[in-house]
C-alpha cells in the first residue's frame, strides 16, 4: 500500500495538471490560439532554459555515459526498422506514422516532469544530456520513416537540407549543447543568472503539461483506437524495456538506468502529429497515437515505477 501511495504521489500531480489543461480548454478558458502561444513559449523559451541550466550544472565526468547513448540509438533504430517492416501491408500514409509512434518520446513535455517528480532535480541534468543526444536522432529517424513509404510512388528525395537546418536551429538541441559546453569546461553560472534561469525554467514543467492536456482530442482516438492501441503499448512498454535490458547488460544502474528508461517511457511526442501532417502521413492516426499513448502512460509509468521499486532501484 505504501508503494502505491508513493507512485500516485509521483504520477498523480503530472496527470492532474494534464487534466486541468484539458478542462480549461473544454470550458473555453484556453482558445486554440492561446494553446499555440503557450506551446511556443515552452518550446522556444521555458524548456530551453530548463534544459540549459540542468545540463550546465551536471558533472559530465560522473554522469555522461556514451555507451548508454549508443544503446538508445541502436535500440531506437532497430525497433524502427522492425516495426516498419511489420507494417509493410499498411497504406503508405499510415506506415511511417505507425513506426514513428513506437519510438518518438515526448521527452520534454512529459518525460521531464516524470523524471523530476520521481527522481528529483539531480536527475534533470542527466535527462537533459540524453535529450541533447536523442532529439536529433529522433528527428532524423522520423523523417526517414515518414519519407520512405512515398519514395517509390513519387520518387521523393530525403529532405537532407531541411533535416540539418531543423536540427541546427532546434532550440531544445541548442540549449542542451550550450549546457553541455558549460558543464564540459566547468563554467560557473553567477548566482543572479542561476536564480533567474531557475525561475524561468520552473515555468516549463507546468506549462508543458497544460499544453499537452489542452491538445487532447478524443474524437481522433475513437476513430483510430484499434490501430493506436498496439502502437502505444510498444511505445510505452516494449521500447523502454529493450533499452532497460541493454543498459542492465552493460552494467548501468542507479540514475543512469532509471532516468533514460523513464524518459523513453513517456508517451509519443505531440510533434509527431505535426510531422505526419507535413510529410503526407495519416495525421488522424498520428493524433490518435499521441492521445492514446498519453492516457495509457498514466498506468504504464506507474508500472515502471513499481518495477523499479521491486528491483530496489527506486
């Protein structure tokens, strides 16, 4: 019973804020334009500040594990290839969407709040490091799986230049790189700057959760529930389980094991719906995967925390 209460204390606040965002949108307190503006505020300002400060205050020599990052790359790429092949009978607009939905985690909008709530602020630095490495790989993998289904039909070429530009100008990636630079050269943050960044970064978590909640559209889920459900289960259980098994095999433990697994156990990223729409994918299915995985993650993240507690690792 004590463990159940502890888990509820971790996941409960996160999903109650999600519910608050949904409720505020439902009663008209948030308009679609307001949600869009808040999303931009999180993506371009608050989340980059949080990522930068978390990475800058991290001891790289103690926390950075390049083998663990390589594991995430291999597992992500291998799973994406396997799912894409399993979906070969699906129509081209759905094939890439189904594949993307099984690996593209909502690292910042949901993963960070869960890591902070479960593991504390110390784990945020480690989470920021993983985000800096994983986000560009997610972008590249997503473009590949969304382009491939249309390649034979249209002869479409991979948009290499937009990919490079998108990665180079992504504020989350830039913030992580800058934070890693500060950490690598042990550049201290002046107290006034550190406190300012903390105040601004603290806004990121609640705003991100409100935005995700306000973006939920259950009509999409009802229309595509049968297709979205297995994708969500792979995303929330199989994908992080593969990463967990590989990291354990490498002997990784403690925060180095828990932080990446909880990050990758986050639901499918909201941006996957936007990319699907822009790259001729089935955006209705993409939206259903985002919503279904977000709702289901309340239970699966609780399972992961219970599993870590059973191992004595949390």
